[in-house]
């Protein structure tokens, strides 16, 4: 398997800093042509950037329903965590596919010389959001002026990008570290906190007075649940990634139309997850997996233009320690193009 590359080890802190802060299958069976046999199975292990969550709902369903096997894939998942450098594991060949919570980690890895690039995005927009209360509502970027915002240390760069994009000087907003929950906002210590809209359980404490401002709507349009692989995997084993993405798309489509059953499959596979909480979260998860963008370009879609805009803002803020990567170095549409017919019917 080998050890992480020097570039991967050197870049671990940068990755962690920016890594935090998309019909029924009965009908689908008539839409797909499954030609793979068990004898043709290719191994695809997916390395996560964090622990297993509802962001893997479609893959868990696809595994349970046999979609991976039907597509000729022997599929497995390797969880991540606070002490796991998932990008380094993929770069070293221990896993064939990786998934990152947010797209900047991929760009920073590429800047550090790690040969990985994105080939699909699970969420068509990013759920990262600034939460405030109606008594001091933050509905648009200008409302942040003069306010104190608590955000995760890994997401300070996202706040800086938001401010730069909207022409707000950094000294007009106070940024502080966010704790483990929303308590700083509830207790009046700050005027906003940050998190993902899909984390419905954590948001309950804010009640009906909660006001949401999505990072995406401020002009910083990152991708979430990004699928990536090495240049070598994409160049020499693209067919395995095509099979993987077809099966994953089918799993997400099943979850979309059978949400309660999908949650039951998820919590059976991972009993540490709470069924009641996951039933509340599944609606938002599906909304971020399907929408106007997927209607136009299919499930898993992403665009060169969006990636270029991300590269540009990170370059502007001086976040690349190595060279500024090109858009073709951080992403490819090849796997999406090869699965377009199926994905469009699902999207």
C-alpha cells in the first residue's frame, strides 16, 4: 500500500484547515443495462474525509440493494476521522476513490503536488450556512458588519472569502472560534454561528427564530461531498470509476424515492446513527442531492466554470502554498460524460 507521499504529509494541516469550511428503482431497472458479471468485479474502496454520515446514504443503499455488484464493483468504505489523512491514503493507492466534505481541500492538495482530481459532486450546492436569530438577523453579507461571528477554525478562510467576494473589509467583522454546538448564539455571545443545513439535529436548539444565510448564496459556491481519484486511476482505470458512479447514482435515486427505507438501511449498517434524527435529516439531504442543477446536468454534476471561480478566489486570498492549480488539474468531466445517459434520467 505504501506510506503517504511527502507532499501529502506536508499538506495535512492545510487540508484539515480548509476541508470543512448532493422514480422507483423498479422503474430504474428499465433505464439501465447491466452487463457486468460477478467474475468481472473490480475493487473500489472509498476513503471518506470524515466519519460515516447521511452523506453516504446513496452508497449504503446501493451496497445493500446489490447495485454495485450489478455494475461489476466490489465496493467497500473506509471511514475517515480527525487523525486520518484521507487524501494521502487515496494518493498512496490504498483506496481507489475518495470523498471530501468540501471542494477546497481538493484544490489545496493539488497545489501541494498531490495528483488527485474531482470527478463528481454529490451535493449540487453546499449546505454550509451562517445561522442567526431574528433579533439580530444576518440575511445577507452586509448584515455581518459590526457583528461577531463564531465559526469553526477550519472555516475562517470561508468567512474571509465571503467578505472579499462582497467587498467587506475584514476588520468590519469579528470572527471567533466556535465551540462544539450552537450555544454561543443561544447565549448571546455572538450574532451568528456556522454549520451544515443537513445537520437538523444540531439546529433544533435555535428554534423557530432561526435565520439562515447560505455561503452559496453569498457568492462563494463550493461543492460538497466531492468524489475524487488519482490521475493514475482516472487515466488507467476509468471504467472502474464509471461503474462506481453508475451504482452510486442508482443508490441515490432509490433513496430519493424511498426515504424511510433508505434511512432504515443506513442505521442498520451503522447502528451508531440515530434513526429519528436521520429521518428528520433525510429530506434536506435529498434536496441537496437533487435540484435544478441536476435536472439540467444529471445527478453528480459539476462545472468547469464553478471550479475556476473557486480556484480564483483561493488564489486571490493567497491560500495556495504551492503553485496555483489549473481547473484541469483539479477536476475532470470524463466520468460524468461517460455516465451521462443514466445520470440525466436520475437527475
